[in-house]
């Protein structure tokens, strides 16, 4: 039996599902330290212990974690934020027996040796393993000097039942004609998402496509993008509605889902588009190419290249049969690989590998 403790901030509905999958395994006993211990009845059928880590050096949190680790005699402790990881590593110092501490990494940037926080988290000698959301994350940590045997890629997954259907929203709700060609995304729109490249492509290379509209759902933190959206050549066909309730389900309104990211881990929004059978057009940044296979599940273009993005969009505009085929392939891929149960099973495999000290190679895309 492997006793596992999660040190987590907040348990989202998807994470609650993952907890249920992990806890149901006959070789795993799971307990969770978290802020939100007041969950709906039977939402998570595992013990929940209250904990709040306010920063990376939180002595009260360290005392609580140390007390719980001693009481629980855990084999593994999985920490899902850097502040939880820092405090857990400090809390476990000097313990015998000492649990194996697992970190979590969701970004694809390398670790900076000038950042002292990295020395009390990912580079700490007490870290036994790190779960990485994609192979690109794993490679970045490997290039940062983390030992390969510590790195485990655990692809996450999407729960289609948690998404709204496109019937809850219509194109008319966004002042878009029903017969328009709609390119869109659902995200927190920062510069790194590359949406300025999409608008540049529409303005410079696709101006002749009068029925092309751009619908970007989510909070916009890119002021330059806001300025571009007011350009007379774009204003009539760019929609920035901001964040809307259950916006992830709006991907069904798009003909093409655009993700021209400059940096990306494993995008949940791309997975949501795949489950809704929408044709993806993504950059080759980070984990995008692990989700979307070029000319099979969608099109992949070089990151930062607005001209290539415009050419790919025109190709998809001119070939509706390709859009349909890519959308169908993406949907099938999501249903076979990127589901919540498969995510839970991959995490279980990692726990058993770490508990048995079995190294994990970089995952191969199916």
C-alpha cells in the first residue's frame, strides 16, 4: 500500500475527479491538505485537512505539514504549487522515515539560477520527482539541470461534461452573423497568447475575407491587442466580450480555434476545443504539438509568424472538408488520450513508479 498526501491550494471540480480516481486504486491511500475543505457532500471521498500556505516561507504552514506528515506516515507527498513545495520540503527536513516529495511544473520556461526560490523548490535535494504537464516542460527542466530520473510527464485531460454546449450561446449573442467564418479562442488573453499575431494576419493577409470574424473570449491583459481591435480595418469584425460564465463551452461557435501562442504548456482550452469537435490552428510552442498533430488533428504553424498564421487560416477557410476532418480527428484524439480518467491513471502510474523508484522516460505522443 502506498500512502499519498496531496498539498493543494484549491480543489477544482476536475481535481476532485482526479482525487476520486487516485483514491479508488487498491494500492493507494490518499489524503489531502487544502484550503477548501468545505466541499459538497461526497465530492471527494478522502480525508481533507485544512491548510493555507501564504508564501514560500510560512512557518505556521510548515508546522502543520510536519505534524500531518508524522501522523500520516506517508510514502509520497505531492505538492501542486511552488509555495506548497517549499514549505513541505522544509517541513520534512530531518524526518526519519522521510516521505518522497513530488513537485509539479506547468510552464515551459527554464529555471533561473538567479532566482533563490528555485533553490528551495525544484533544485532542492529533497525533491524526489517532478510531474510535468507536457514533454516540453520536462525538456525545459532537463535543460535546467534537473536529473532526468526525477522528471515524469503527466498529460492532463478535459471533462466534456463540465463545458456548456454552444446552444447556450449563439453567434447573435456576440453580434456575429450566423453564416460568418468565425476564428476564436477562450483564454486569459496576455501577450504570450499571440492573439496580436492573429489580428495582424487578419488585417494584413485576410482583409478580402469579408465574412471572417474574430471572437476572443476572456479577460484581455494585452493593451496593444485592445488598441489593434479598434483599428478601422478590424473593429467591425473583432469581438472582445471579456470573460463570460462557462466560456469554455463557446468553442463550438468557432469554425477554427486559434492558439498562436508564443509560449504554452499543455493548454486546457485547446483540449476543450478538441472535445467540441472544432478545427484547431496552433503554433508549435510548448505542448501544443503534443496535443495537435500537423495536418492530422489541425494545422501547426511556427510561433511568432503572422504570415504563416494567415496562410493557414486562408487554407482552412477555402477547404471546409479539411476543417471537418481535422475537427473529427482532434475530437477522437481527445476522447482517447486527453480525458480526466486517463489523466488520473497517468498520475497513478507515476506514483507507483516513484514509490518503486522506477525512472520514467519522456512520453511519446500517440
